[in-house]
C-alpha cells in the first residue's frame, strides 16, 4: 500500500464525504471499512432531498450508482394505509 496523508475510519456517509473532501483538497486518502457491502437497514435504503443535494455537491452521481426516485409512499395508520 502506498503512503497516505489521511486514513478515514468508516466508509459510511460521513466517512465517504470526509474522504471526498480531503481528496479534492489534494490529500492522499485511504478509507478503512469493516464491511464489504451495504447493510440491511431502513435508513440506508432511502436518500432525502437534502442528502441528494449534498451528494451532488460532493460530485457523487447517485443515479449512476443505481438510485431511483420514489414517486409514492404508503404510511400505515391502524387499519388503513394512506398514500402520500
């Protein structure tokens, strides 16, 4: 492995954003992640509008990574489900 200026522990959203920013500033960055792929969790399945804006600022093409827009959401409430 080559020398790095910075080692970022964790490749989640915060670690990835830090690594992108540091690399853009000219640092040689190594990201160390314990997982080999995405983890099953609800918060990891959706990107908010704010997150999409931040990703675009970082130069991340979320559509190119397979993200798809959500046009309709169902919210359960007792015996009924309301679509928004």
